[in-house]
C-alpha cells in the first residue's frame, strides 16, 4: 500500500501541485530489514511520517469526513489504517 500511496503522491506532484505530502498509514515496511529509525533508513526518499507524528487526531479527523473508525480493544482484531495526503 505504501508504494501505491507514494505513486499517487508523485502523480499529483507532476500535475503541478508541488506542495503535496503523504502522511503514511503506518510504519513504512518497504524494506524487509528495516532499521526502524530515520538515521539508518535505507530509502529516505520513500520514508513518510504517520499522521500521529504531526499530532493529527486521526479519530476526530476521520469522523469529521464522515467515515467510521473504532478503537481496537483486543488483539488480534481488524484495524483501520489511515493515510492522509496533503495537497496545497
């Protein structure tokens, strides 16, 4: 999913919206041997932060756009993955 979202981000950039940025839905997980830190990241050009790292209240944001999101009370459980594509 991360690669698909990055492709969309790039397509939007190439159409002239140069201020486009993806807040990724979860940890990147592009590399099987992830270093789990930005300093040692092997592909920094694809690394994107999560909405939560920018203090976005994901639950309230999702609810305001009319989507349903629920707190996960037990693991394992089905969870929602939320990405936000910022376009200016």
